[in-house]
C-alpha cells in the first residue's frame, strides 16, 4: 500500500521527506507536481494540491485528520536532529 498525500506546499513537503527523513524519489512529474517516494519498504506519494486534485470532501484545517501514517526507522534521534538543523532549531 502506498498512500497518496495531497500537500499544500509541495516543495517543502518533498524537502522534508528527502532531506530530513531520507526518502528516495522513484518517480516524479509536474503539472501538478507529484513524487513517488521510497524509504526501505515504505512508499508514499506526494501530490501538490491544485484545482485538478481529486478530493472526496472539502479540505479544512487541520489537514491530515482521520489517518495514521506510521513508518519505522533505524534512528529517530538522527531524524529529529536533522529536522532541527534544516529548520534552524525551530
């Protein structure tokens, strides 16, 4: 199973999954921006939220409700430290 996440900021989301979590890009396209990502046996898709995006209902804040996405990693402390380094400690 590979969940597809509709994201409001594609570049920021892509950077998080690649630069912080260490995912690899398996496939990408534009218009709208889309990336199929992989980390070990975990796979997921990112798609930019635009007018052509498929939606089952209106999107409301906070987005991402109703789903639990869990990915096991070797070293969560390293990911935490990478996140803070990439985001200047914020």
